[in-house]
C-alpha cells in the first residue's frame, strides 16, 4: 500500500491554503518563458538566416531540452528525498509542472510559423513571440500569487520585478550581441 506524503502548502489559514505544487508549476513556467525570450532574442539580429519554421524548431528544441532537464532533475530530487524510486503519483506531479515548459511554447511557435505564410516578417514574428512570452510571464506571476496574502501593491511590485527580469535579459542580449 502506497502512503502519500504530506503536501507542502503556502499561505496562512486566514488566506486559504493551497498546495505548493501550484507555485512550483508557475515557477517552472516562468523559468521556461525567460529561457524562451532569451532564445528568441538571439535570433533577431540574424533573422534573415531563419525561416519561421526553423525559428519555431529552435524554440521548441530549446524548450524540449528544458522540459527533459527539469523532468530528470525533479525525478532525481524526489528519489533522493524519498530514498527510492519515484512513485507514480509523484511522477504525475513532476510531469504536471514540467509540461508547462511546452505549453507556454505553443503560441510563440504559431506566431513564428505564421511568418512563413507572409502575413508578417520573421522579425515581427520574433517580436510578437517575445511579447507573448512576456505577457505569459505576467499572467504566471498573478497565477502564482493567487490566494496568497499579498496586497495589490505587492502584486504590482512582483509584476514590475518580473518585467525588470525580462528587461535585464533583453539588455544583456543586446550588450553581448
């Protein structure tokens, strides 16, 4: 018989308790979306060397690698915590968090693929894909804070912090390239 371990929770009794895995899902997706922004930024200076299909493939390949790395790392972490093989229920939770990496890639990939139709240039497609990932990040910040004891001012601060993180990635990429 399998015994389920207690799930960590966030938030106090006054503000409602929720599984920490919700926060883990948001965290995984935030990491992935910033990686996606960085991947797309690298393509902008040489956008003429790519097609929408090759840019989408590059993004999907990066996110697929991130998905696999997250899956392996979380599986190892859970195995070392529990002292053995990862249980099926734990594996479902790990997959649930890691799959966010691929889910957030769908809209940017479609925007990149649409540039092959001539609806817009690849440079525009890259810009739209970066914007889509940035909006996704802001939504994820709010989702991660849902039900928490944060005030509206604190939530605004977190949103600005996330925008600052994206801005820092953009600035770094501009300086490096």
